[in-house]
């Protein structure tokens, strides 16, 4: 079991704390993505230095390489990757649908060929939960199917109903123990009535937290916010809420205002490897020639090494010459930016000024050349 406590609220925004067997997580929280037992281009110590308290690993990738049984033999994912803080693992359902080859979906699960070497595998709710147990994940995710956008309502309903049956099997396969928990995943596309039915099915089963899946797949921010509102109102208040795969800073600020507690996305790390920086003045493309003689820091209000020790000119040089250090420094910066954003969000909720915080944030986007 996990322990979750909502300490303060400001409108629908919540300031909470999630307790696990590997420590606490202050919410709202952003989880850097460590898909294959590493946050790309960062050491675990560097990730922790940004203020991140929890990271995300992935069932699909780790079952293929190096294998869940091998990780268990080596002491579990925390020991394996030298991260002794909380870990949440995605169930692998999204990756099976988006990455694998020759997949076949049945009521039992999904059979597929690995995108790595073509080997054949079968991922069921029970096997997904078993893998996450072997990894020693603090937060296990139920196995589900994520539909693309747009999809016909009848197809979304069929998929959602299957995911709810898989959710029940996932919950039954999960082994309860102190400091560990399992989250159910709400599906239903952008259809409020299907979202409500999904919420009702999951709460009847009973989970330690509830994730909102199937968003940030191309529906646009306004529809995403509407769908969050149509979902959160049907979720129990005493449990954490996790918006999967989101996202942009503006997505996070808007979702917190609608009652979401947890987020993850590859955006800060992927952008860091491609020379795109998130700053308080908007996004910055460090490949742009305008930076080649700029001695100013990337973000004067940031405490990361990229901003305190190096100039924009040097970062520009690193990316133009293909040096690995560029990706390392900029990834560190982007993760720091996201953690600083979450820290500001938590403080604003504590001080009962989140409406002003969010309003100021969205107003600032209007003046940015490259909005966040």
C-alpha cells in the first residue's frame, strides 16, 4: 500500500505527499523518464540534484533488454541503476502498440515481435505485473491499450472495456506490500461518457492511484483540458492522479489547475539531446547562429551547471560540433527547468495563489517568441 496525503488545496489544485518504500514524493511532481534504466545523458546523481524525487522506467524496454529476471537477479532496478528513490514503471502497453512488429491483440493480451531483434513475446496483464514486481517498482501500472487519436467512438469503447477487464486482472495479479502500489489507467478517448464509465470501473476494482491515459496523442491542448475535467470529477479525492505522457510546461500548469498530481514526459530529455532548451523566456534553439558569440548564460535564473558555468556561445559550439557534452548539459538544464517549475507550482498552491501563478504563466507565453 502507498500513503497519499493532500496537504493543501487551492481551487482544484492540490499540494500533496506520496509515501513509498523508497521515500516520499512531493506533489505536484514531474517524473523524468528513465525508459531503459537511465535518464538519457544524465547520471542518477545529476537527476537527483535537480530536485527530482521519482523517475519512470518501462516494462516493454526492460523486458527486452536486459530482461526482468536478470534485473531481479542483480538486485532490482533501484540497485541496478543506482537510484534508491521511488520508481514508477509504465506497463508496456503503449510501447507494444507503438513500437513492436507484427503484433496481435486478443483478450488474453498482445503477442508481438521485438523491434530490437525480432524475437517473439507475449505480454498479458499478468506478465506485465510480474515484470514490474521483478523490477521492484514502487508504483506499478495496470496493463492497458492506448487508442490513437482520432478514433471512432465504438472502437474507443471496445478498447476501453477491454482495458477495464485487463485492469481487473492486473489488480488481481499485483502483490500488495508496504510502500508499493498499483495505479489503474482511465481510458475512453475524448468521450466524457466513456471516461466516466472507465473511472467507475476502476474505482470499483480499487487502486492505490489513478492515471489518465490516452491523452497528448494529437488531440490538442483545449480538448485535453476538457477531457481532464470530464475525468477528474469522477475520481476519488483521496488518491493521487497521474496524467501520463504530459508534457509541455503549459500542459502541466493547466492540468494542475484541474486537479492532477503527477506527470511524466520525454520532452525535456529528448529536447536536450536536440539542442532545444526550456527557459523562463521561452524555448531556445542553441543550433541557431545568433548564439555563436553570445556570452550570456542560457537562463540567468537557473542553477544548473549549463547556466552557471557556460555561455550560450559554448553550448552552441558543442552542438555544432556534435560533442556529447552538449546533450549532457542541456538535458540537465531542461530537467532542472521542469523541477523548478514544479517547485514553483507547489509553493503557489501552499500560499493559495495558484490562480495568479497560472494566469501569469499563460500571460507570459503571449510575449515569448518561442512559447513553452
